[in-house]
C-alpha cells in the first residue's frame, strides 16, 4: 500500500533543497507524493517560481494563496494565518500519512500547526541548526518540537535536536539535501553561466546574497553598512533577490538604485539551483548573510564574508569570514577573502553540511518507518530527562 506523503514548498530557496527528496519520493512505487506550493512561489512579484516545479516534471497537487503584497511584519503574521486556513481545508480532505517540511521559514508554522491538530506525523529537514539573528531560529526550534522525524544536516545539529528531548531513533543525520545536486547533476561551465546570465565572469566578481534581518524591529538596520562597503569595491557586483520578508521590497529597490548609480552590475530575481551553484563556483567572493554562504559555499571553498548577526551561532567551515555590520569591518574581510594566502589556506577543506547523500537517507526512512501510534506519541529522551532532574535538584 502506498504512503501518501505531502511535501510543502514555499519559495525558490526551499525547493532547491527539496528537489532530490521530491524526485526520489516521486519515483518510489511505495509513495503517493502530493506537492503543495504556497507563499512566494505563487507571487508574480517574486517570479512565479511554482513554474520551475512544473518545468521539472512534478505535479503540484495544491496551490495555497497566502502571501500578502506587503512589506511589513504584520503582513508576515497575516500570511501565516491565511496559510493555516487554506491548509486546514486541504489536509482535512487529503489526510496524508506524513507531512514533509524543511528548514525555518515562518510560513512553515502554518502546515506544522495544521498537521499537529489533525494528528498527521511531521518529518522535518534541517532542524538543530542555529541562526540567532533571525526569527528563523525560533521557527526552526518550534518545528523541531512539533515534528516526529528529524533529518539534520550536521552531526552537531543532531545532538542539539536530541538535547531538546527528541528520542534518538527519530533523529537522523542526513546532510543538507541541497548538496545532492553537486553529486547527482552536472554544473554549468563558466561559458554556459555567462551566456545564461549575460555576464562576463572573466572579470573579478563579488556575489551579494543579503536578506532582511527579521529578528530586529528595523529589518534593514544593517543595510547601510553593507551598501557603504560595496561602494568601495572595484569588482563586478552581482545580486540575488532577498527572501519575501518584511523589508524585502525596500531592499530590492535600494539594490536597483545602487546598480543604476554605479552603472554596472545585475540583480537576479530567481536562479534555479544548478545556475546558482554554478555561479558560486565561478565568482571570487560571496558577501551577505544568507545560509548559502554557510552551507553551499563551503563545497567550492569559496571565500565568504558573512555580515552581521543573521547567521550568528551557525556552524561554518573555514571559508567563512565573519564581519560586523560596519563598512570598515566588511571591507577588511573582503580584502582577506581576496588574498591568495586565504584562498590557499582553504585547500582540502571539507563541508560539514554533508556529502551529497541526503535524499537517500530521507527517502529510506520515510518509506520504511512504521506509521503507528508510537510515531505520534513523543516521549522525552533520557538526556533531556536527566538534565531536568539535575536542574530541579540544584534548585531545591
């Protein structure tokens, strides 16, 4: 009997990570895969990226309109509510055996809440990581406690999930599924990237991937420092669109104004996974506060300047240089990143986020784990219990 597995994707970013698990689940004769697209996937303003899912040969079972045309935190909060209403009706009819979620986007709180109320077991990818400068950190931890099966990217992340009270048999270190692309697909050559993006990558190039800092009331409070530093760079500067968060539209407009004033550079609304990874392989330095600078850049030993506090606390390889949101600090880090000595120091480095076999682990577990009452009945692990007992004894 087939297992009905519903998978949620909300944006270009999480779809790039989910591609191989979705591909392998759809190819399994034991799985009836239901892909649900919502959020910025359905927004013309952010490129209607649901079309990429269709172009890849997948069937989108349902599309949930929920993203408000807003640039505020209230809009983000209302998006969660609208998504919850739509998903309640959908899952109430669909009744999947499992729900597959990934990462830490605020929209993911909606499907997790609905599944919890409907007693649908949740499998969560990329829990146990840390990013203290974004609400993503709290969202990720909330999803972990609401989930019943966990697939972590690193060994340390697995230990954190277990320390949160999750039973060890539920927690699997799979690696980041975005890295499966590097093992299972062929990246574009420099010439192919140049033709696709109409850029000249023979020029020294800095790629900027910068998102609003959602933990702050002013989500763009670090942005002045970033653009002040970029003003002093002589390299070609390329930008990727930010996430659909509060402040993203203002950030997009400011980026376009910067490019216009500079008379050089480009901003890309959406890059598919292979194009983006191929571009990472060709540029000289990555600057920003994106998880791609932590997770994917390490596979190319790409010098990366991580700005500000958004990724604070996250595991990183030695290709990452942290810089405070200060123009001088950013420029000093870029200078180090450009140096031959730093590049040479990265020789032979290993990406802690995996080896490109995440999908195999995810699919194996999802297709074999018993769908019994024990899966829904979560018990606190011995580690968490002993920690609580010690804490009580110290207080008494």
